[in-house]
């Protein structure tokens, strides 16, 4: 369930859930953790690692 907006993350949500071994019941928590981790890594590196696509 993508909620209509693509995620700005380093890996896909499906890959993240597969690595952690969680299912769709934890989708909201998985999204939060994945997005937060991506932004934290970018802040640490002091640069944007992904280019957001408009549209």
C-alpha cells in the first residue's frame, strides 16, 4: 500500500520489510523507520543521496 506517494528512501519498502521479517500489519511503523533512517543517513553525510522526482 503506497498511499499514492512514492517514498524517499534508500531501499524499497518491500525490501526493508523482507530484511526485517515483518509483514503488512507493521506497514506504518516500517514506513516511519525507513524514511527516518534515510533522512538520518543523509544528514550524517551532509548531502542528498537521492533525487526526488517531481510528479
